[in-house]
């Protein structure tokens, strides 16, 4: 028997206990995945207060929908998708900056955007924690599209449908987000090397 099956079985049992309202199981799930899910919320929120609201609402949805987890994939991935979908629902209802995203000119309408990685060989990749800090400095519209595409692995079509924009706007936003992030990293490297 492989080592993955007992873990998967443990995830199914944890989800089932949460579905039945077991407070200890719910606390364990929250402690196990909470920090990781807060990071997801920060990527979609405008500020810390909004991220905390998304986090709390997201976990309420997780506990309400935990019976839908079928064990076919990692429990953490299912929770992350539920939290991300909750954040997207919030963004749809509160279109503050998404209206700005939709109003961008679609200058590069037919341009292909098949490069997923936001960096090239010339730019040194920061560690994961520093990368998350830099992503949090991006303008909200850039950060949302970048997070959905590069981190959550939504397609541009899915992003367009979720945010009420066109696919080409999503691609343009993603391209601009990569450029913005590349500039932040390059500036940081220049400061570090005294250049």
C-alpha cells in the first residue's frame, strides 16, 4: 500500500467528520489549511480587512459545502478552489476595480500569450514568500488576473467569465501584470546589488 492512500483516506475522514459537525475536526481543518487560505484571500483583496472578510466567508462556505468533497483530489486543493471561488463571487458583486479592468483598451487583441512564467532567464526568481509580498504590491486588477491565471491556474476564458471581461482583456491584464512584477523584481535586485 502506498503512502498516499492513508493520507487521502485521512482527508476523506476529516472532511466527513467536518460534514457531521465535529468541532474538533473543524478546528483541525482550520488549523491545517488556514494560513495557506489566508494567502489566497490576500491575493484577491484590496487590503487586510477585506482579506480577513474573504477568509471568514470562504471558510463558512468550506464548512457548508464540505460534503461535496469527493476525495478525488487533495482536500487542500478543493478548499483553495472554494476559497478562490468565494473571492471571485465577492469581486463580481463588488465590481469596484473590475470596472476599471473591463475599460482597458484591448490593444493587443490578437496577440498570443502563451508564456505562463512571468520571468525570463535574465531575472532571478525571488523565494516564494518574497514573491507573494511583491504580488501583494501590484494594483488590484493586475493582482486579481495574475493570481487567477498564474497561481490558481484558471484559463483566460474562465477568468473572463468570472470577472465579466473579455478573454483578450484578461490576456492584456496578465501581460501587464507580468511586466509590473518583473519591474518590481528588477528594481529590488538593483537595490540589493547597489546598481
